[in-house]
């Protein structure tokens, strides 16, 4: 018998506006140009956004009755509005008007004195609202499905006429920062991009700034630091987002991390910006520019810039045909290079010819500037690769040919004899083990830049009219793709020779990462012939990186002598990060992103996938790769220091390097709050990836961070991930992950105060992840008191289980459980007192409470999981007879209750699951939980048990009047097809391996649907009849088989339509409802 400690509830346990936090989180992550500075400081995988990090800390420290508006205001989700006399609010988004506001000391309210400028902007606002109402009104009239749309209704309400259409000069208006509604904004954006709106409006509907967020991204706002700092621990602090926000809120912070690369990132994220502030920027820039200039000089001999190719010279002459005398001024060598593109090449084992391995012939798919390459057979063994500009429109066949390239699924195609080159042969040539030849890196394209004059509409050269540059010609950059010249190839050869000459010197100073690539989950580098870490770079790439490392090695003593040990260590760390940035963007593991025409970094994916083509940065010239890398570090540091300026200097910061399962330096019951983003089961193998940077960092930073870089590579054994290679199998990996997590959360239990809390930010990926994490938490002495989702996709559907594409993060809130003895809890007990019934009661009570939070369906489902897990973990362990009850079974029970509640709500109480026949009841319940997605057999069994329904295998026709649901086994490699009246599934469920799913209407057996046995059969038969003959045929089928229950079937159709994850099914259902309900 167990019980929880008696303590007041926190806001995050009682219910908080998770849908607003989620919407703002999506906004934070939505634009790569406006990410928090932590993101581009240094690669770290699955780094947490700042908004939910702050929300978790605030929500776990505020009392349950805290005002939700104040909570959102503390997150920065507030916008400035002017209260207009007579009624209405004018959202201020114009900087000119905002600068005129006189704010109070707290920045919450102020005044705006009306002048001519304010009057002009107000008049524009009145006109804007009128135009917005007109456009939305026309949409309502032209699209029947939008007539009652809640998003349009809310949008129109926000644009109602203001209380007055004019303001007086000198009038003083009241200004206030009110709570914003990012969730509503996301709904508007989704509607504006919907097919219905695009078809009616002729494109995406433009949204005025006033109807968007109305405030800067929330993470940029400075929170008010607490006057009662707590001790906050993150046992796996990773990239440092959670500790960063805890410091900004004024708490004492302990950041623990096993991986040395992440530990150094935390020093650079948490310690240095807080300690040195903006003053460090000049030091980083001064020494960084010295480093960049040095490597540019050293790499200049191996970085040629060539004359313009004939096609570019012809384009320049055509552009300047009215100004031929200017051609020579702009016809010099190319100005810069933004990438050098390579492909892998092997010898064809069939004919011996060159076989370049291109996964696509595209170079750029950008609108208005499309480029590709074509192959020219020069001889029996040689092939040329020619870049060219793609002009005009292409047929589908031409696009498919360009997409195809010469390598697919690891197998190549020889351009000479057209035979397939087996994947094993390609790998053997990569390792140098084939008698046919050895794989090489072939430079086949240079991405270059030139300048040309801007021309006015009349064809005249555009010049600056005033200022210091008056009279100068305005220019713009032209990017182009060209074939490499002899000078380019000679430079590659020279770089190889130079690296060989300098190798011994680099090795004497231990600069070359010759460590072997270790055994692990992803062995593709070794498989394709890159056994050492230094082999992941071409000779010229490696030469550039080693030149930077050598220069920084020489600069280190001088930097420390000039700046002192602490400040010097910080500067050197950031300069190493600039080098690391180059390592990420300049390796054989990069990729040329032809859709955008840019270079993709090594870790655009969280793996070491083999790249058939890759790109190289230039390390010399006017805009070098190292210069860009330095600018990224300077921007990141400036941004972090700026965000940290409001943080009080008094809170303690302790950064610990070690396992979260044993933080020996922390006394028992010393921590008030733990906020943690646990390792993602099997999604990211952090240490295996981090070795890429570790082998370089340790050569620069080992003496500056004693104890961090003492091992050959990073620690894989202690890392809490599900690692099948380390642990021998997927099942063993699951068990090991659960053991490691249990040890870590047992340690968290030890160091947490009796009234403390723990909040986990768990990114849902798989059912195994859910099951393992919750089991580990409960086993290690925690009661799960609440679960809430953030970052959830804007969705009408509740389907989240095992949705691999879902990116929702889920807050799991925990308290310590006190053991007081007693018997295990019983799943079922006399008088409805068992744990199962208590879960049902708690979930149903929660559904009523959640109404006030205005949660989306998916959020309601996840929040209900918390109610179920709280009951289970308080009574832990729980038995059903002699069988232990797992957390997943509690989640299944919550899912059933919520799904049935949602179905009843969708139909305004008309459709109740208990009123359906057993097989139909089970089918619609499963549809409400997981839609048409697969769900594990044992989960379906748990739900069926809860409904008192059996699950039976049915291979042919059967009587569906029994209290059971049938399933058929899916044919290997295909789904059923209704090509004649004897093919298709009689049963509504289909089994494949250990998963079940609902059969689609067109997979069902024709004879079964011709004589339907229950409501689900009628629904699916009616859908098929609609596809055969539209509404009249569907109505005839409905009237024939509904047995007087037409409204019940139409309610089922409403559920089917609302919960459909597929746009086509949803639109089809909407059309049917519109026609059949008339």
C-alpha cells in the first residue's frame, strides 16, 4: 500500500494552458532565421526549446490557483493593445506608433498621445478591419463548409468595427499588454493555407500583422526573477535549455551531464555569458578574426577562383548589351564560391567504365533559378558531368529522370553499359577491397558567385544618387554552377600534397583525430571505407581544419596571458566552437540540398548515413567558411548574453560531469525541483554522435577542462538510451534502458526534498518509450500526478499513439511516493473500488475540469493519461488476479474513456458507444483512439477487456452477433483489394505481426457489406456506395440497411469524418454529410 506526500497542488498539476504553450513552442521552432541563440551555438541533438522549459519551471513552482493570465505573461505571451473609446482594442504592431507609448515602470500599461502619425495609422487600421471582414465574409459565402467555421467566426469577432473611426489630436489613449492567443493564430494560419481557402481565394490568404501574434517571440522576453530562489536540478542537461531558463528565473541551478561535449556546451551557454556578459564579444571577435585571416592566407594556394565560363560571360554580355563598355569591368574571375560539390565514383564491375554515383541530377530546384547536371559519355570508360540551367517547364517524365540520378537504395547504374552495380560491390570499392577498383571522390561542380550591374526598368544602369557612394553602380550577386577547370583539379592535388607534407608536424602536436570509428549502431562510415574519424574529410577539408587547430594551439598561451585564465578559457572555447561549426558544415558527411540550393550540415540528420554526393566549404576568399562560422558563434554568444542580462547574479550555478544515476556531490533531500528532458529511448545515440566533435575538442580543451577529456572516446556504457548494439538485441536494449532510467530516477528521488516535484519533458515517439519511462518512474518511487502535452500539432484528431511523425512533448509531473506498507492494489474489486474503476472515475472527473482549459482533443487525451497514471502509481503495485498491471494498461483504460466521451460530444450526446452492437462499439472506440493507424495487439486486448468484448481470428464469413470483434490476417506485402465479390476482409480489424488496424472501406468484403451485420458495416458500405454513385446511391443503401437508425449511422459518419487523419477521407465525409443530412 502506498500514498503520496500531503502537499498543495502546483499549477502544472491542476491544469495550465498547455495549448498556448504548445503554439508558442511551435512558433519558436518554426523559423530557422529566428531560433534562440542556443540552437546555433553548437550542435546538440534534440535540444529543448526555451518556451516549454520556462513553462515547466514556472508551472511547477506556482500554486494551483495561480492566475493563468499571469502565467502566460511571465512566459512573454502578451501583446500591446490600445483601448479605443467606445469599445474595441487596436493591436499595436507598428514600431513608429509603439515608440510613442509611455510605459509604466513594469512595462504592463501606458499611454499614447494622439498626433498626426497616430491618426494616420489608426485610419489604416479602420480600413484594414473593414477589408478583413469583407474577405472573410466572401469566403463564408463561397465555401459552404466554412459557413459555420469557428476560426472564421473568431477572426471576424477580432475585427469588429472599433468604437470610433476617428481620433482627436492630443487625445490620450490607454495602452495595455493583454494576454495573446498564439493557438488561435495557428488556427488562422492553418485555415489560410487550407485547400478550401486556396481554391476559393485563388491562393493562400494573406494575414495582416495585426491578426498574427502581435508580440515578439516569447523567449525574447525577460522574466521577472523570483525573490525565493529554489534549487533546480537537470540530471541530463544536454544543450542546456532548461538550466538556462532556470537561471533567467533566478533559481539556483545544478546541471549534470554525462557527455563531455554537452558539458562544455553548458559552460558556454550557462556560465560564460552570465559571468562575462557582452564584454566578451570583442575578445572573441579579435582573436577569431586573427584565426580566420591566418587560415585564409594558408589555404589561398589551394583555393583558386577561375575566370567566368562561356555561358556566364554570354549572360553578362546580354545583360549589358546596351552598355558593352561595362562588360570588361565585370568579366573578371568569379567573386566567390559558396560550395564545391563532389560525388562518389566507382569503376563498373561489368564494363570497367567510370560510374559516378549521383542520387539526383538536380543542383537547384529554386523557382526561377533551376540547375541540373547531365552526363556525357566521352569514351568507353570516361564520362563528363556538365552543369546546365534548366529552362522552361518540364514534363513529369523529365522531372522523374532528373530526380532519379544514378544510385538508388544503395545500388548504382553504370552510365556506359546501363547495368546495375550491386551495393556490396560499391562498399567493397569504398574499403579498397574490390579487384575492380577503388571508390573516389569526384569534384564535379563549383557553386560560384559573380556581380553584375543593376538596371532600371528603362535598361539604364542604376547608380547611387547620394551619400558617400553617389555615382557608384549598384550591383547584385548572380549565383551559378560551373564545371571544374584544370586549376580546380590542380588545387585538389596540391591540397593532397600539402597535407602529406604537413602530416608529421600536425601529428607531432597530436592534432589529427586518427582514433578508429568505434563499433556501434551506425557503422556506415567504416562500411564505406572511412575507418578513422579523420577519414570523414577530404584531404583539402582536413587540411583546412588542421590549419585552424594548429593556429589555435599556437594562440592559446597568448590568449590566456592577455585575458587571464578564466576569460581566456572562455574565448578559446568559443573559437573551438567556431572550428566545430566548420567540422559540421565541411565534411564528407555533408549534403548538397538541391531543393534549396544550399549546403546541408553533417548532422542535418541524427546519424552517419553515407552521402553519395557532398559539398565542401571554401576556406579562403572574400566570404570564407571559417568567417561564417565565427559570425555564427559571435551571434550566438551575443544573443545568449543579451537574454541573460536580466538574470540576477546571485543564484548559484554548478555544472557536474557524470552519470545522472550517481550524483554523489548532492546531499539527500537537497533539491526543490527537477526538470528534465530524458534521453529519447532509441531515437538519438548521443555519445556515438558526439564522438565526431569529441575527438577534435579534446585536442584543444583537455587542459582547460580537467577531467572531461581523459578517455579515448565518450562513455557509451553509462548512457541511458536503448542501444541494441551495446545491449545485444532490441529487447535487451529496452531492459537496459529501463534499468538505467530507474537508477537515474531513484537518484533523483534521493536528492529531492519531501515536498519537491519532478517534471519530465518527454517527447513521445513510440509506445515502448512511454511504457519504459513510466514503468521506471513508478518503480523508482514516484507518483505521476499529471501529464500535459506541449508542441502538439494543431489537430481535430485525438490520435497520438505510436504516431512516428508526432513531435509533441509531454510534461509528466511527479511527486515522491512514501511507502507505508500494505497489500498491492487490485485492478478489480467488489463494490467498484478497484483501481480500474477509480481510473474511470478520475478520468471522467478530469474531462469536466479540462473543459475550462479549452484543450484540443489530443491534449485532452494526454492530460487524461495523467489522471490514470496518478491512480495507478499511488496504488502501486497493482494486480489483476495474479497478473501485474502495467502503466500501459492504465493508459489504455484512459484512452477508452476519453474516446467514448469524445464520440458522445461530437454527436451532441446522441451516439453512445454502449448503444452499438459489440463489434461496432469496439471498432468506433478504436477509431477514436488511434484512427486508422496500427495499434499493438495487447493494447487492443486491454481495451476489449475493458468493454467485455473478446478478440477472435476470423478468416471468412461469420455471425457478428456475439460479444466479440473479429480480425483477419493481412496478406504478406499487400493490403486486401476488392477486385471481385469474394476478396476482402469480412472482419473490421486486420492483423499484421503484433499490430492490429481497422480495415479501410475498400478493403472490406463485398458480400459482408452487401448484407451488413452492424452499424460499422453500414457506415463503410455507405462510403463505398457514395464512391460508386454519389449521394443518391449512398442514401438508397443507408435507407435499405439502417433499419430505421439512419441518424445513428450519420452520427457515426460525423465521427469518421472528424477523426480522419487523411485529408481526402475528411473531405469525402464532409461532402457526404452535406448531401445526406439534407
